[in-house]
C-alpha cells in the first residue's frame, strides 16, 4: 500500500492510501475536498473511499465534496454515524475494512470524541489514529475522561513497535516542548526533540513516527511509569489519574 501525506488547513494532515494491485484508493480524514482531489489527480489515483476517524469538521469537512466529485463511499465510526457527513459504511471495534488487498482492523479509541476509531493496517504497518494519539502528545478530551482516554492509548501502544503512526495534526514540535518540561532526562525524548527540530527547520513533516518511539518518548503513553508519575506529583496514583494530571498540565502549558 502506498501512503501519501496531504497537508490541509493550517496544520491538519489527510492521507491518501493506494492499493497497487487493485488500484483502489482512499483518503483518511479529509477536511477539504480540493487539495485531496488535486493530490489524487497528480498521482493518477481514483478515489474510492473516504475513511473518517471521528466527526470533527477538520477531519470530515471534505466528505460531501469528495463524494459528489468521485462517487466514493464514506466509511466512519458506527457510534458517530449521525455526525459523519455522507456516511455509507459504519464500523465498530473489531470490524474490518478492505482496500483492495490491504485490510484494516478497526480500533475503538474514544476520549477525544465519544465515537473515535482508528484504522490499523497490520500488513502495511500503519495505524491512522486521528486525534487520539499525536507524536509526543495526545488529543484533548472533548467528550471523554481520563480513564477512557488512557484505555484508548493503552490499546494503541499494544500495537507492534514498528507500526507507523499517522496522526491528524502537525503538533510534534509543540508537544516536544511540553514533554521535555516534565521528562527532561528521557534520552529517547531528547533524540526525538532534536530530530523534530531538524525536520521542521527543513520544512518537512514529523509524521509518521514509530510506535516503539512513541512508547519510549511520549509522556501520555507512559502514565504508568513511576518516574513520570513522580515528576507530576502523582507518585503511587493509578495510571489514569497520572494521565489526567499530565493532560491538565499540557492544557495549561505555555
């Protein structure tokens, strides 16, 4: 499967997926139709599907325009079927979606929104996780709570370490600044911080990252680490409580 990153809006990413055998193509989380259509045309790919991880307009705003222009089918989370524009196929936890020869398992990962899902293409070593997990960060809990969000992040971090993480936004540099503020002695984090600085200085995306790298450097995936719990004054607390405190600190970080 070929994957092409499509910059959208200010800091959003959509992703074009193309199965080389069947020639089927899909786009993940299109906030806008025109840039997606242009990117697909430049590659000679015909769009068959839109894949939505959640309902927010900066992830689904292009659905209807793409559907009108291409006749593609819209795939999204069953719990949010009433909030996904143009939805044709609604998927739950453990469901499957096929793009030609490539198959994705659906992971239910609520917290950012109540119906958020991820598409895990195991064969392609790729997970499209929307706004639940970012590189060195995670999404805000607009419709969830710390136990819910922590359970979703635990589910994602159980994926194979070589899984490529394709998230919804280019937030990595800002996330690195916060992460270093609470975890300054983390060597993996410091390496990622330097890498991110070089990429952004060159005008390049920091996505995808590797799940193993996120598990080592991302503080939101390490809420069960006693060292990190101590750093946020929650030593001995349950991981969900530690996670909640890390998220609170990030929400107020300047």
